[in-house]
């Protein structure tokens, strides 16, 4: 089973000492003493018997470790960015936190469904933004944070590098920009079964560029 370390509004991938002790204890009691840290910044607790899942879930719930968002919008990979990394050109973590809380407040996360947002705070790309369905790359533009958005990336067997959507956005513009992309997706998808990536592959970048930049993007596309 996957234990999400992506509670809405918290730093993606962080766990307290108490939470880590609990997960280690659960691995001893319900698994084979094994935990794995995924590149998605979550924890895998393998070998748990199906019958033990309710008991494990109850303990995770008490410890604030039962956020049911694995594979959804707020299950964001974010690098340390400007908050912790000396190489950073922009913040990553606060963008992830604000995206998670924004869409939680909008009540749209479950409706949007499967989505991988990945954020890097510089071109070293530790957040794997190139392969995010929506990638966010924080850069420095004349001393001010500026964020490039890429669309259509995929890190699975159907791998693809995301396509840069267009000019970057200021820090405060990033969440509204992602909101416009995802509302366009909700309007354009065939039904709730068509994921963002599937819709992007069917429709191409243009409708999402128009959502981002307005009708002027139609001529440029
Ligand atoms: S992508 Fe850049 S800012 Fe983020 S952890 Fe890597 S080196 Fe640091």
C-alpha cells in the first residue's frame, strides 16, 4: 500500500519523526519490516494482508497519514526549491502547497482525477517537471521568479517530454494559470473517464494554450 506524504497544504514528501516511527512500527507489525520511499515522495508499505488494511488505515488516520490523494492533483512532486536548495532560482514548495489547497477548496480534485503535476525550482529538474502532465519550472527573470509551464509530459511506458506552453508566469499567476488549464480540461474532456493526459493527446496543446493566454494563442498556435 502507498502512504501519502502529501497532506493538503503541507510540504510534499515531509514526515515528522513521530510519523516515521509509526510507519516503521506498522511495517514491523503488518509487513516484513520493510518500507520503501518512492520517487513520487510517498512511502510504500508492502506485504500488508488485505484483512489488516482497516487496522493500518485507522492508525495512519490518527497520525495524519491517511490523505487519500495518491495519483491525484495534490500528489505533487516538488523539489526543495528556493526554500532549501542553494542552486534554486525559484520556490517550488509553496507553489505545490497553494495548488493543493486551492483545488481542495474548489472541491475539484476528485473530479479532475488522475494527474501528475511536477515542479522544479531550477533547470536541474530534480522535480522531473519535463515528465509531469503539467510541469512547472521556476526560473529567475531579471531577479524575479518566473515559472514556465509544460504540458503533456509522461514518465510512464508511454513516455513523453512536456511541451512548453508559452511565456512564463509570475509567482502569483501560477495557481490561476493551472486553474485555467484544468477548467478547460473539465470542459473539453469526453467524460469523466478521459484523463487530462488523454484529453491533451486527443486535442493537442492549442485549447490549453488558449485557456492560458487567451484567444491570441489561437493565431500563434
Ligand atoms: S531542481 Fe534545482 S532548485 Fe530544485 S532541488 Fe534540483 S537543483 Fe535544487
